């Protein structure tokens, strides 16, 4: 009788427990160990529900003379930076580091780069095209954007939070920042990086992969 009772309890308790353990492990095995934080001001909609800072709408001109708006990067992860083509200090370093990012994700059409000029008077469409070609850019994954100076500067300060100094985008206003911002598919800021630091660029590449894994996990749920 004891052996029958033992078998009975094995079927009743042990086997279901093994199954539940297996299910739990497999259900969570692909869950990211760490997710990236959200940056910028937040507001609470209700308990346990937060509205995160979001990059605003925009309308700029790329190196092909095309209008690029927020619709262009819908469902894309992208890196945003500010530079100017005639810069002889930090900008060449920043652009060369972005080339590394561009090449690492060359087969991933969900990762983009938006480089905005801080000197639109000099950085015309033709000038931006030349600069893009100098850096081996031959597809739409890296956009070099020019346009209205006030709109470009407001985007840098209010949307990307890349510059904390006050300014009106006028003739005497000038932004010169080495920082990059990582933006997710919902246009939330998920990271800031020093574009002149090789270790920071490696961190950027790692965290883009983390963000891709986060979306892949959500898609499987």
C-alpha cells in the first residue's frame, strides 16, 4: 500500500510542481536582465501610471533636400546629436564615432541616426550631402538635418535635453555639445552619452542592443 500511496503523491504533487517550475523558467528565460531608464521630466497620470518625457514633433531638411518629420522615425530607435560641418574641434571626433555605430547596426533597419546642424546658414543641403558622403553614408539610416535655426535649437533644448543653457535661436545664440541622446520607438529618451569618449560609444552600442532586446521580448509576450 505504501508504494501505491507514494506513486499517488508523486503524481499529485511532484509532477505538477515540476511542470510549473519548467513553465516559469521558460516563460522568463528571455526577459532582459536590465532595462534602460527614462530621462526627462515625468508626470503621474494616476497611481502606477507615469507619463514620460517625449521628443516633440519636428520638420527639418535632410542631405537629399527632403522634409524629415517625426513620422520618418516612427517605430525606430535612433541616436540624436548636434554638430556643424566646419567644426574643427569635437565634431569630427563625434562624427567618426557615429560612423562606428552606423556600421555596427548596418543590417538593422530599425536603428537610425539623426545629426542636426547648429549652423544651418553654412550647412546647406549640398554641404550636408558632401559631409554625408565623406563619412560613407549611403542609405537613409543616417540623416543629416538642417533647417530653421530656432526650430533646431528648440529641439535640442526642449525635446532632446542636450543643452541646458537658455537661448532664443537668434544670431548670437550657439549650441556646441558633445552629447548624444538615445531615443526609443515611442520617442522617449533612454540614455545620454559623451560622443567624444570611445568608452561611452561602446556603452551606447551596448545599450542600443539592450533596447532592441527589450522590444524583442515585448513582441514575444
